[in-house]
C-alpha cells in the first residue's frame, strides 16, 4: 500500500488537497481476488464559519483483477458534504455521493441472469448519508449514522436484486484509560 497527499491552503478558510494511492493485494494461486488499484483524489474543504464546513471530493479509481478480468473497473465518485459542529463536542453532517462504475470486461445480464454479448456493464449509485455524534462524557462518544442508496445498473439482474438499501448504525467508544478503550456498534441493514 502506498499513499501520498498534497495540501495547499488557497485562502485562510479554504484548503485544496490532491492525493494518489496504490493498493496491491496478491493472493497467488489461492483465489482470483488479487488486485491492483490506482486511485487519484482531489478535495476542496471550505470552512464557511468556525463551526460550519463544506467539502467537495472527486475520486477516480482504476482497479485491475489479473485473474478475473470481469471484475476490473474504472470508478468515479463525487462527494458533497456539509458538516456543522455545535455545543463544543457535538457534530452532525449530511452528504451525497454519486458513484459511476464501468466494468472493463464484464457483460450485462438480462433479468434471468443470461449474459448479453454486445453490452458492457455500467452501474450508477446515489448515496445519501446523515450522521450525528459527539462526546457524551469526557470518556465516552456516541454516533448515529443513517445511510441509503439507490442503484441503477444496465445489468437487469443486478438492478433487480440491488436496487436500493437503507442502513442505520449506532456506535460508541469508551476510554477506560489513556491506552485502553472499547468500542462497539449495532447496524441494521
């Protein structure tokens, strides 16, 4: 794994970031899950007020699966997020993500799962998220996150079985000492 990020302060309250990462996983002959992913990211962070921040992100991923060409993809993601801090230790944010995934060598399927030989698969996903959290005591934090997505694919089989999802997650952390803490989460999907 290799990752690098560059930050540049445009103005006192605006920051531009750009990054590159390379992920390589090699499982040899045990599985076709070996992968090589190149990722480029750019972010714009704008602090509108001391407690209000706007974020815009763009990410491009090129993922290659050398032993499973049908899983190789080009991914593009656009994120927009508004975060507000309040009462010194609490925050909440809302965001939206558009994700476009184009498969390099995977054909679409009809509703019965049969491959269509002239069409490559493309997926589009819209995701909305809202989270609220903060420190409830000097040693405990709590977060509640809600997320939903709507998937649109030119693969009819995928579109039927993975059209939308709704998820709620409650998580917390407790610091027993300066070096020991416990965390837990409950997720409904």
